[in-house]
């Protein structure tokens, strides 16, 4: 259930960034937690691959790439200090 909440926070940040609110800190925490889960998943994949329990065509788990992207998003949310950009067509 909390994964859905983390996804909702990321969606809200994408649509309406709130640089100076508590939602920003909760979004950073949720995104960093998801990145850690991806890292643990990738480590488990490598252990299973090393033991021969699974056979994969690619020796690098996609979880590591996902963790890197989530970490980058978390860093971007943390560093955002400017107000939400306004739409100006001219």
C-alpha cells in the first residue's frame, strides 16, 4: 500500500512541485526507500545468479538501473528550491 502512496507522491511532485512543503521531504524519503528496496532486490538477484539458482541472459539486474534513476529523482526533489515553474507561452 505504501508503494502506491510513493507513486502518488511522485505523480504529485511531477504535476505540482511543492519545494518548501513537508510533502517534498516525504517524497524524498519515499523515493529513497524505493531506491533502497531496488538495491536489495538487485543484490538478491546477484546472489541467486552466483549460486546458480537462476540463469539470466543479462548479468546486471534492471533493479540497479531503477535504483539509480530513483536516487536521481530523490536528489532532484531534495535539491529543488525554486518555486514551481509557471507556464508562460510568450
